[in-house]
């Protein structure tokens, strides 16, 4: 999963290590909450946790 931010055509901003870790942690919490609520199935949840 790429976390490159595209601001406008030709401009890329790469997140720093701390930002990348925070984004990853937030994404995993979000997916866990969706799975807990039954909004995504076990198979999809296994894929997003990789």
C-alpha cells in the first residue's frame, strides 16, 4: 500500500517514518472496527491486515 500524497500534478510528498506508522496504525484500527461491526468479512479482514 502506497501512502504517497499527490498534491497536484507532478508534486509528491512522502510521509516521514512517524507519519507512515501513524497512518498504518489508524488504518488498522479502522479496519478492525469495520470487522467488529460485521461490515467486512473475515476473508477481507485477513487481506487488509497484511
